[in-house]
C-alpha cells in the first residue's frame, strides 16, 4: 500500500487538531506517514499523538532553519519525500501557510492540486464546497501524486494506533536568494478560548451587536459553551471586534459542530465562511434575514434578551 | 523599479455564481464580472511603490477577452501598461496551469523587480497562485502582507496569518501578495479613465508567452472536476419567535441534538 504524507501542523509542542483529521483521511487512501518540520526536538513531543491517530511512520525533519524561512523549508522536505517515497497523496491543512506550501509543492513535483477539500474518498476524489456553499463539486488529480489541502473541521478525527516508526529526513539548506527570511514574529494572542478554525463550537456576532462593549454578551455565551468567538465583516468593519476573528469570504472559513449567529443577517459573504457548519443556530430580530434560510434553528427576537437567557440556561444545566 | 501587478476578473460575489453543466468550468456569462476587489489594493500598493521609487507598473492578466474591462480599471487607477494573456486554449485551466501561464507572461517582460498580487481570489479561493508563481520564477515569496516596504533593493513585509504577525524580508526580485488590510485603493479619476483608453495593452496568446497549447486548458489539466451541481437546498429548519423563553428554547433544541 502506498504512503500518504500528512504535513503536521503544530504549535507550542502540540499537534493541532487538523493534523489528526488529516491522518484519519489519509488512512482511507493508504498508509499514513506524518511529516514533522520544525526546530530540533519538535517531533519527540508530537510522536505520541501522531501514533495514536494511525501514523505508521513519522518523518522527522528538524533544523534551526525550519523556523527562519517562510514556507520553503516545508516545501523542500515534502518535495524530497515525494520523490523518494512516491506517495499516493500529500495532505496539508487548508490554512494560509498550508495552501501556499501545497501550491509550491504541486508545481515543483508536477502534481495536481486539489484545494479546500471538505472530504476525501479512498480513490483520492475530493469533495469541494464552492461559492459560499452554493455549489458542490468533486475533483481528482490525474497525476501520480495528488496534493490536497483539507479544510479544518471537515473530517472527524478518529483514533487508531499506528507503528509510529521515526525516520530522519533532511531539511535542505535554504538559498537566501530564493527564500524569504522571517526576522521577527509576534504570536497571535492566545486567549483562553479555542482557536476559531479548530473550535467545535463558534459563537459569532454581527452588526446587530451594535458596539464593541456589547460583544461581551457574545463572549459570555461563547465561554459558557466553551466556544470560539467570531464576527461578521460588518461587525469588524464597524470596529466592534478585531479582524482576526472575521468569519466569511475575506476572513476565516469555519466548519464547527455548532455555529451560533447573533445579530448576523447572513449575507453571502458571511455564509461563505460558515455554511459547512454541522448545526446552525441564528438569532436575529429581522424575520426576513437570509441567515434563517440556512439555520437549523432560527429565533426571531432580540439577541440582548435571548443570548443572556441562553447563557444562564447553559450554565444552569452544567451545574 | 519595474513592478508587475497580477489581476483577475471574477464574477461579482453579489451575483449568482455557478459552474457550467457542460464541462464544470466557471460559467462566466451567468454573472456580472468585476476586477477582484483585492487586486485594486495590489494596484494601489504598486502605485505607492512607484511614486516612492520611480519606475513602471505593468498589469498582467490571464482571462477571456472580456477581462479587458478589469485591465482598463487597473490602468485607470494609474498603472502604465498591461499584458493580457487571452487564448481559447486556456479555457478550463486549473490553478497550477494558471500559475504557469502568469509566470511565463511575467517572463516576457524585461527586468521585473517586484510582482504584487492579491492574497486570494474571491472565486477560486485556492490561495496558492501567488506562491506558485514565485516557485516558477524561483523567487522569494512574501505573502499575506498587511504592510509593505521597499527601498528598491530589498523588500520587507508584515505578514498576518493564523499564527500571528511575522516580519519577512527578502532581496529583490521577489513576489508579494497583499491582504485587504494593506491600504484603501484610490478611485480612478476622470482623467485617469480617459488616459487608460490610450495606454498600451499587449494581447498575447499561449504561444506568445512560450507555452504550447497542450500544456494548458481543460484537456491537459493535472486535475479534473468529476461532477458539479448546485448544493441541495438545506432543509428548512425551525423558525420561532421569541416570546420571552427564546434562550431556554434554544438550549432545549441543542440538548435534543446532544450539543449541550
């Protein structure tokens, strides 16, 4: 059975959830081999989680340069493994970095590139959701290896024990003339809430929230549900909430188990970022708001009455 | 400083977008076509760099004849000239082939120092074409820039991603992609619109940029769309009006779905 490479997304010594989802998808296609690119000592901390989700092999590509250059160290490592291991597919998270790594890899190895897959079958056919969820398509590559970026949250991670055999892989020296150097880094503020694209529950506020102060109502509900907080473009443009939390066409795409939209009308630009959520609950005072067309449960009402009551009720059930 | 801006004409996100039934390619006739919003910011950034450093701004676009309108918009903002790669053979090209064509078109221009693109188009959303063009040119990529500085020798950006904000530097020539936070694009002036009509646009075929017709297009694409269809309408959910117990009712619904 041929190998399927999974590029490991990791932060602060931990495997991010999307990697476990990718390992699960990889098992359908072949033998999953996790690829860790990072500074020395990275793979040791990640090995247990990767093995617990079925990695039969863990390629360890460690070098100080891995964090000093943008994108190209990962591309170089994967390209060299594509030529040595001849995998059926390379799965990469559909994050900002992941999409670029996949793009360069596809060009360099002459492979077909499938972007933002929401599912993947045993034949390597990927399902896609297009135009903000209005259209569906499935696509495949005609090349020996397929490079696929997979949307976080779209495949459910399932544990399965793997051999987890560690194999050292080289990080080719970077050519400063062809690569960009990372000279400074200011990590995103990691609050107590889960990261937007990784969260199982997302609670978002829109223009209807009315002010930055009022977003406290959204945050309280999010905290009661253990959710990430999101915002529509209208809320971000009005300065109610910081841009990194924007969900939609020009913001992040999320696919949680539960998406709660408060005071969001549901313009196509917003739906583009959340329509693949498994369950959608919407609260809006306008009964004609388009968000109700896609909501599994719609509540026509004042979010400032409904949300606090919802928060209290969730807290009550927890205790 | 010679700057190239990559632009794309896309279906307006406000209009209905679909794929054609015949070959699963974008149905361009069904929707209003516009210059992708992020490209206006790319043009603006190129114009700012030109104003600071001198030089020329060339627009490079791949697309059907109609994409000329998007090119004129970029010229009316102040770009100097354009290269329009337009060829029936390109129909149905995927992201990899698009990047090859754009890189080849850039290759027809002399001594390009900097290529500026939008980070991601609103239709394809692969978010990978700028990186792929950099790969093909063998240049450094500085992508997702919310701030760009160049002295004509090197370039530095603030890159905003999920992981935070990084400072990224490289020597020229290099490729930069910009996010919607980079600037507020200028509106074309009446004078600009009139001047754009006289600016040179060279229309090139696939052969003109040095590729052969069997390297591009639907037939030879390394990926194939197997099927496409409008998403089935989501089953109408429940819609109720809050009578004072709305929050409790939502929790009951969530509890029924085992979500709380």
